[in-house]
């Protein structure tokens, strides 16, 4: 997780932007299957829009239960 600078940047941005944080936490707090399904849809849309591959990788990392839990923990500290 720490090796993915884009992921770190995504979490840092969410910590500074309450709306982004709220949106990410809403996704991260879904049950695993629902979170993964939603993220798969988001990632597919990002690819169709030709978004940055590092950003797509950062969002894709949130499909992992451990990564999602850690991101939720980091974002939840600001509440």
C-alpha cells in the first residue's frame, strides 16, 4: 500500500476534502462483495474515460479487504 504513491495521494486528498472523504467512506464501508462490485463498475468507467492508469490502480487497490479497511481507518480518524 505504501508503495503506491497515487493511493497515498488519494487518501491524502480525501482527508482534505470532506465530500471526497464522505464518498470514499460510503464505498469503503459497504460489505466486501458490494464494495468490490461498485469499484469494478467505477474502474470500468474510468478506463472508458481514459483516466490516469495510476489513479485507476489506486482505486483498484480499494477492492482488497485489507487495503479498504486501512483506508477507512485512515479516513475515519478525521471524523
